[in-house]
C-alpha cells in the first residue's frame, strides 16, 4: 500500500496554528481542534437540552437526563453515597471520552482518543487525583492498601512490592485499553475501505459490507470504551475512599 494511502495516516498530528512558547511547541493541532469540538458539543448538548426543561421531557431533555442518571447510578453502585460529590468529575470524564470517540467516527475527522499521549494524560490525571484523595482522607493509613488484610506479616516482603507495582500500573492499563481499541478499530476500517477502492465497483461490494458492519461495531465500541474507562475510574475512586 502506498505511503500516501497508509491506514496510519489518519492518526498523524498536524499543526494548524504554529505556536512556540519558550522553546516549547504549543501549536494548535488537529488533535486540539477535535478536543475543543468535543467540549463545545458536550456544552451544547447539555445546555440546550436543559434550557427549557419541563416535567414531561422531550427527546433532547430525555437524552440529557438519561446521561445524568446513567452516570449517577454507576457512581452509586461502584462507590456508594460517598462518591456523590465526585459526580461532576466522573460525568465529565465519561462525556469527554464518549464524544471524542464519536467525533472520530465522522469521515475525515480525527480521533484524539487513538493517541496514547492523550489517553495517558487523562489516566495519569485520574491516577494522581484519586491518590491525593486517598492520602488526604486516610493519611498514613493509606499505605495499608498495599498490604491486604488478613495476610501474615511474613508475606509482606513479597506482597507489598507486587501491590505497589499493580497500583502504579493503573494509569498504563487504563490508557492503553482505550488507545489500543480505538487505534485498532479505525485502522481496520481504513484497511477495508482501501479494498473497496482498489477492488473496483463490482468486487468492492464485499469489503464495503465489512466497512458498514465495522462502522456499527465501532460506534458500539465507542460507547463501550467510554463506559469501561469511566467504571474503572469509579473503582479507583472507590479504593481511594474505602481502601480495602
């Protein structure tokens, strides 16, 4: 396949506005653009959906309320009532990842969640946030998290390093899961789309059918990955608030 038609070209970062601040490249890129569009889309969805809220909601208001209720129930089931105060944070994470994934489904758009630097930055922010919450809430008792209750003290030299490594690997596993799924899905769609063009009008119907099926599957995965990213965040928050 020619370099200009590589399935990986769709993930290329392009500078839209060159900007250098103290020797640091702070250019406005296509990734920045679609992050901004995601935030604008979320704002329009929520503000317009609740602007004229009524007792009997319309379709738009119903979608907004369903989004709120979905995340509220998820937070209650995973964290409990103690997690209610963190609802805005969890809701923002879910909507940002979801809308970012869905924007990437539009032809000739850009999927910023397919870049490990973006997903890792999100995951690291979550990791540092829940760790700070745990330390502030539990003080030095937080470090008991690395020693499961009921385990003989003699096992500590073995278990504590394992628990620490497992804890520190959370942002890696959280970010790679989202990045890898979005990258693989969009790459596969691009490959089959290339077959449609190269095989012509008659023979190209078979790969076109696969593209249609993959598009539907990718939309489901967009929702699923946003849900998985959010529920893992809730579980990490639950560990921070309740430890073991």
